C-alpha cells in the first residue's frame, strides 16, 4: 500500500523531481497483494490495455479494447484510469469465480482525473483542473471519507486506512481517514500530518503505516511507524537519489536514478537478488516487490529472501503515453513511438537540481526514531575534521609516490608512444567479436507459492553469462529500426563528402536527414572488398549493434537502427549537434575561440562527469557488463544541451562477472589512451577504460592532445607524462588550458579534485586505479564545489574514496 516518492537526505548531488511508483500510487504496474495478482499496461499495441497474471498464468480481463494511462492496486482490488482521465474502473481480484469484471467507479464528460491511488481498501484520485480530491470505497459498509472540497491538491497518496495529499499552493501536507480505516488509520493520519506541518513538500509517499517526502529544498522528512527501520536512519554523503520507490509493510525499496539499480532497507529486505539489474519502476505488496526491468520491459517480482521470478505479462509501458509530445524541457523515452503505437509519447521527468547524497554506509534499522535523521552541525564538523585528519597525512605520501612513479614511468611510456605513434586505432580480429547473453531460465517458487520463470541463473542475483558471436541482424533487439540502403543514401545525399562528419571504429560517419525529418548520424562500414577488411567491418558492426541495441542511458549515444544489405553495413544513431569533445578541444577552427561554451571550468567538469556516468553504467549496470576499450575524447560526443555521450562501441567486449580480467588475443585502442598494462600484458579489465577516461580528464584540464609535440622538443610526448609530475608536485596551475583562464576562488578546489582524480586513473597498475563509482562521486563533488554548494567539505577530503 504505497505511493509516490521518497529520498534520502543528501549533501552533494543532483535530484530530478519525478513521479515515484509504489503500491497505492499511479503507475503502469500494480499489485493486489491479498490475491498475489500482478497487472500491467501493455506496450506496443494500438490499445493500451491492462493485462494481469496470477499463479504463473494470464487472467482474461474484460475491456480488452480500452486504453488506460495508469493503474494502482491494494489488498484485493486494483483500479485503472482510462486514457484522458474521464473514467475510473476497478476490478475485484478476490471474486469467487476468478473472473475480473470491471466496476465503473467514476465517469464524466467534463471532469478529468489524475493520480489514481489505491490504499488497503480505498481509492482516491485528483481532479486535474480544480485540484479537488475524491475518494471511494472503504472498509465494510463505511464509505471512505473525501477531504474538504475547499482544499486544492497537486498530488495524492494512499496507505492503510488513511490518505494524504500535498496542497497545490503552499506545499503543505494534509492527511485524512480513519473512519473506514479504523482507529489505526486515524492515528497514523494524525501522526504523519503533525510531522509534516512545518514543511513545504515537493513530493510525498504513503506506506502501510508511514510516509516520507522531499521538501522543496531537498531535505527528507519521514513520519509514522519505524518499527523495522523502514524510514531509514543514517548520515549520507554523495548522490543516492531515486527515480522510483516502493514501500511494503516494514521495508522500503528505491531505484537509483543514475543507474536504475534497486536498493532496499528495513525489515531485512534484501535487494541482492536483483543486484546489477536496471529497473524503470517499482511497486510493492506487503512482503514482496515487483519491478519493470529496463532491458526488456518485463516485470520481475521477489521477496525479502527469495529468488526473483519473471511474471508472464509481456512488454509493459515504462510510463504513461502522453498526447502532444514532451515539450522542450523534457526528453522522450527511447522507442517511445513504437511503445505507444503512435498514440502519444513517453516522457522522461523534467529535471530540477537540488543538493542530495550517497550513503557511505548502509542505513541501519532503527526502532526508536520516527524520522530520518538530518546530521547536526556538530556532526558535520566532526565529519570534516575526521576526513581532513585522514587525508592530510596521506597527501604528502601520495605526492612523493606519484613523483617516483612518473619519473620511472617516463622512459617506458616514451618508448611506448614512439613505437606506436604511426598507429591511430586498431580493429579487433574476427575472433574477438562481441557477444550477446542468453538468460538461463530456471523454475523457482516465489514467496507467494507461485511458480514463475526466473530471470537469474544464480540465487544471489549475479548474472550467468555465456559468450557467443553476435551474428547477423536477426539477433538484434526488435525495437531497433531496419533501414534500406536506398533510404540512407537519400538521407546523406548519396554519402557525399559534404555530409561526412567523422569516422568510427569500422567506417565513416555522415550526417543525414530521414524521410520523417529526423536528423541522424549514419556510420557506413568501409566499402573495401578485401576479405580481411570485410571481416573486420562485420565484426565491429555486429559488436556495436549487439551492444547499443540494448543499452539506454542519457550519457550513451542512442542507436536508432541499422542497414544490412549484401556487403553494406550501416548503423544509424541520434545526431549529436555539438560534435565531439576532441573537436572542441583540439580542432584548429575551435582552438582560439575564447567564446566557446566549453571554455569554462564548470562545463569541462560537467563533460567529464557525464562521460564517467556513461562508463559507470556499462561497467556496473549493463546486463551483461561491457568494457568499451576505446575511451577517448573523439568518442565523447555532445548533444544539443551539451551533455556528454559515450559513443563507438565497435571495439567493445562483454565482461564476464566471474572473471576478474579478460585475456585478449590482441590489444586494441588508440595511442595515448590505451592502458599500458593492457598493451604490454594483453590483460583487459574495466580499469583499462578508467585509464582512458583519466587521459580525457587531463585533456580537459590542459587543452593538450593525448600525444603532442612539446614546444622545446620535436619528439612527441604524452599528456600523462607531461602533466603528471607537475600535478604531483603541486604545479597544476602551470599546465591549465590558457583559453579558459585562471580559475576563480570557487573553482580552485574543483580543479584540484578533478586533477588528482585523473592522476589516480592513469596509474601504471590497474589495481591502483579507482572504480568508476568512485570517479563519479569525486566529479560530483567537484561540480558541487564549483556551483557553490553550502555543504561542501574541505579539499583534503576529496580523495578518500580513491584508496
């Protein structure tokens, strides 16, 4: 019984205001926990109908040709709001004959409803224009009371025997109920309202007997029952913001916005069973959770200690289809047209920045506190003093160690650069083709006794991976569009040189305009008829298509489609209107432009952070994980909003989680960016991508190419060996890019954080380099400093995660 939104208190990070899905809130998936029934709104069909499953079987549902925009479930019934908000229907899932016949609760040709929320036995919805909340049903013969019509709400949520809403004008919380919900509902309702009476809220979630919400300033406030620690009670640093939330009887689960991974706390509820799997939304029953997986938009459910089971519902909409487009401030979900079958668009949440946080430690359960604890100023001072004390002693040792390492490294690296200077980028051999993964089906019994097909082959949730050659386009994800060669030739004016905008891992890249007006980037494989060249082109084509057809992240370039005719191999991508990072830093036409948007330290740190988030996603949250193998500034593209997107997966490989490292028959990459350890030993790990990102960060700081000719030496030198000793000896300011200018007071600490993070990334040994999660956290801190975050800590503390 749970609705939208809850978040942990934070100190540094970015939070995006969005709807959060839990039991009792409007979503595209719903649970009626008393009858173990799971329902969802089907994607990719003309009508957005509801489909339900129980005991591993689909249940026939009437109104098959009606479209719905949101559903919500309670103890023994669920309700659906028809598209347009004019009608509300409910289905009793505990009917003796097992049928699911709808009962129309509301209909109007004038009034539109939104925010349908089902509690234990009540259903409430908000009138779109007036803001009045109406409630129906109740416990027994007692009708659940509606709030006064003089109150105007902007959201509503339902729990067991109570409901709450946020007032439209003031952001205050008002709760009601207890008549049909009994004394317990009235008590919880009063307790929650008292807790929130001094706050203006941006969001609110009701659980079975607790509620949490985020204030307009980003602080977390919780009230109600905390007997199992479901409110959370910890001090957080970093960024742990959520895009989805589900509350059960004694636990809470949330979807991390940055990567879609689920974390849970309270009542010993374990999320390891779905570790590393990315989700779009969550809903909860009393003791189990169901989530919509990003990879294939199917529903998976799991209990506190049980295995995860896939529910046979097919592909479900990740969010409602909205008529009229998403507007200029919100982006559109990938393949939105296909998922909505041309009747609307699925919109990402519009984003607003608010300071937030990441936990250093998991939230321990607490039975004594009824609210989440905000760290006091005394605790903040102790934390700062501890971090400063911890790091000050290590700074000197670190500087000395760096100096020794880089002087020893200087000679070896110089030889390596000279040896390979003539090679710009190497292709994989045909034996190194990328792979896709077979998910191994295994029968398991869920917590409710229902048998489903599990999506995981290991009970602890890690993925069992098998490597195969990706093969032809027949194995690619269905939602990837297939184009004819004629269409793409027309789009690019027959691949004219005028439209050529670059080159990728297996061919040239052209700007094109499709027949429907979409601007795209089209990568065309080398047209050479030499057999070896064709094999390399085929391998890179298969690799990139197999990778990108299932990867969706705002910091990865999105693949739209492909063409495979005879010996022609083409890939079609989103067009990145602001080109590559390399061009902005090093192209002669841009190098002297003092007005470039990238000639600010804040923008350069943002670009580094965006690229790091994209790499973190493919390392830690893609299923299966991926090693890019060619991270460089020319493979980091900038979209129309100057967001960094990682591109070109033609050299990428799948990384088996059971392996700490991969043995590669031939090291591939680009001179200046390739990991020296990988180059010498042919041993590949995720730390090879970390090295490449470290070089890119040094490019952003210095404006120098990865390999360049110094003014006093005609021989080439790498930016790592040129910059490293100076940063290690405290001379960062002598190597900063002069085009950006000397840093302002609030920029000094940010640049030092980024510089020392970069130097950690380019350590000679991979085991000495940080994980991508730590890199992202440090760059988030750097951005918080430069934006003047009032909660910023001292410079010395930045390097703590980089052990």
